[in-house]
């Protein structure tokens, strides 16, 4: 009887220990699950951090670009010489007025880390020149800029005032008149001379047929095919840079053509365009500006 009672007592005394051990095991398992969940959450958060940082860098870069374009926009007076230069730059566009002349220019690369803004000048010959505006900071604002031409010559300009609505209205009025066509002998913006007091000039195709497209860019639909050596009227005030699918920036210009042409479906990869139709009225579209000539090419 005594042995039986002792066995029962041992069994009863072990029960609390078993209960404690069971609770400890469960607690450890729960803690392990919590740690795994915590680690998983940390890993997810860590994995998401690069994307957040990358987005932040992109936003910072965009803000720097916008600030630089705003900084070079204004009415500027050259250190030497007379006349004022108006620069209005934002987004993907730049407009430059020298005196009463709206220059045929397009925005190039913007390097906010070095305070440089490139713009392209389009010559009458069809060539283009890259010039660079460098912002000079005075405290928190730009008080002067330096424009560097392709030949290395530099001209400094001091700020007269920031762009006003009156300046923008003036640019709009000059846009309506058209940009000036420049000759390659023009050494700097402040010395630009008008070749013609209009934006529309005669230009010529070279030895290749060209598509007259519905919009600027090689991906736009062809309206008609203009045969080689044809003459077109190009509105230089419409020149704009287009980033092609290859990543290359190409200037396009709106042109008007009247004469014989081929339909896009008639193009022959071997013989080229053999015109079978003639326009009933002038046709307007877009062409690659760099492929147009300022004078008819010499015939073989």
C-alpha cells in the first residue's frame, strides 16, 4: 500500500514538471516562428529599399535638371557688345532670342552635376553645331552664364532679369514669324545675321528618295514618298529633336511638297520611287532635317 501511494505521489509530482516543459517547448516554437516572421519582414523591407532609393535618385536628378533649366532661363546682357539675349528652357524645349532674332535651336543634353546645358544650332546647310550654356552660381541664384561655341570661343552674359510674361509673349510673336536661318560663318549667337526674314526656305533632297511622314520621327507613318533631288519648302521654325528607337536624337522639320510622288505601297527596294502620281495641292509632312540640302546636288 505504501509503495502504491509513493507511485501515485511521484506521478502527481511529475505532472507540474511535464506541464512546465510542455509550455516551454510551445513558447520556444512560437518564439521561433516570430523570429522567422520578423526576419522575413526585415528581408522584404531590405529588398524593397534599393527600389525606393533608385526612385529617390531619379526624383533628385529630375529636380536638379529642372532647376538648372530654370537657372539659365532669363534675359541676359553680354559682357562685351550690345543687345540682349532671351533664353527660355524647360522640359525638352529651349528657345533663344538674340535681339529681334529667334534662333533655330533645339535642347540637347542637360548635365546638372556640372551646370551645363547643351543646345543645337541648325545651319542653313543642314549641319548642326552643339553649344553649351554654363551656369555660374552666385550664392543661391545664377547671376551669369557662359556660352561656349563649337570652336571653343566663349561669351559671358550677366543676368538682367528673370523671364517675365512679356518676354514669353515676345517669343510667341517671333515664333509666329519663324526662326532665322543661319550661315555657318556665324561665330556666336550675339553675331547672328539673318539670311532671310522668314522661317520657310527652299531645301532639296539628295540622291535618295525620302518619306514625307505624318509626324516627326522615323516611326511615324509615311504619307507619300518624295523622289530624289526634289525641292521642298522647309519651315525652320518647326525644327525639333526626336529620340529615335535607336536612342539617337534626330532633328525633324515640317516641309511642304508639290509635284510627282510615289505612294508608300509602290516603293521598290531595288528601283526606288518611280513617280506615278502628282499632287493636286501642296502636301505637308515631316522629314529628317539632316538629310536635306540647302542647294541642289551636282548631277552625275
